[in-house]
C-alpha cells in the first residue's frame, strides 16, 4: 500500500514510518511540508501523495499550553481533522487518526471502553474530542485510535524527563493520584500497522497492558535504569499547580483490539525495559 504519515518526525510518527516502511510505500510529511490548519495545504499534501491510507499523527499536544492557546489547539486538533477529511473526499482513502485518553474525565472508576461517553476535563481533551466528532461524521472509512501516556525515542516524554532529573537532583516529587497505562510508541506503531493491514474500521483503544500512577512509573524507570540514591516522593495533583486538570483514572480497555486482531500489547513494564535498553541503550 501507499501510505501518507502526517507528523512523521514526531515521537509516534517516526516509529510508524519505521515499522510500515519495511512492508509498504510510506511518504512522510510534517511541519514545514504542510499546514494542518490550512484547507488548501491539506488538500495539496493529499493530492501530491495520492495515498491509500492517511495516518494522522500530527497534533497539538501541549496539555497545559492548550489552556492559554485554545484557538490553536482546536485549529490543529479539530479543524485540521475536518480539513483532512475534505481533502480525502472522492478518494478511496482510509484515514487513521490518533486520539487520547484525555477525552474522558476519569470518574468511571474502571477501564474505559470505546462505547463510553467522553467528557474531557481540559481544553486539550476537548479539542481532541472535537476532532473525533468531525472524523465520525465523515462518510469515508476511518480508524480512530485512542491511546495514552506515550513515550518513545524521538521526542520529550516522561521517561527521558525522569532520567534527566534523576541525574541532576536527589529528590523528585511525582504525582501519585493519576492512574493510566504507559505506552511505548514502538508497540503502538505495530498495533496501527496491524489494524491497517487487517483493513478494519472503527474506534479502538490501544495501550500497553497494565496500570500505574506517574509515581509508580517513575520508580520503575529508575529501577530498570539502575539509578540509585534518588528519593521519589509521592504528591497530589493539586500540589503541582498545573493549568490543566487531568483525569484521575484514564485506563483504556484494549479488549476490542484483542477481539478483532487476536493480539495483545505486552505489559508496560516489559515495554519500558525494552525502550531503555533498545532505544536509550542503558546497560544495567
């Protein structure tokens, strides 16, 4: 297949490119190549690539920044999706779009399924939900993938931030009242590849298996990396003073993905171990 990956230099996009390029013709475009907020630019990038599948990894992802940049957040995460859908009208093109656990408010107290009603707490989540709704109104074929707590080799993320801080500080204060599923972009890219090649459509929740808090995640990062002598103190979300509210529990159920594909992603601890040794080349 000929695939167009938008946001191909981002943390997820680069892994999607690498995994898919081994089996398909893959074209990558990113900031500087096109403008997701401009309808004509979106139409041109699709016209030029003439793809069978468009994978949209491009997004405004600054959760706290979205509170002050609401217009830009919606322009990229919502209006940009509408531009992309219109650019694909009249073509035999499937759109694969990435969304987030932050479309939920975290009050359910159990894993969220694809049928649960979204109710975002912050502007970022609201902008991603608006993009979802625009995609679902599109008459064409699509795959909507919700995921969570991403980390990978190309881009700033929680894992590399914790490692950097642990090298400079002996005392870290990490939130312990937000629960989710850390997800390795390499594994997510493989799941996206599988969904595309199986030619399915619809909404899918995809994360690595298992749940933890940011505090437990940080402890495991240092444990696997073999970093000792750093105290990690659990704190509550309100002590951080961030501009955007976060859902207290945003675990996603990947049962539908498993039922459709027959596959499961590995547990987050195993994925983290692989990331630290494979991508960061930390030798213990």
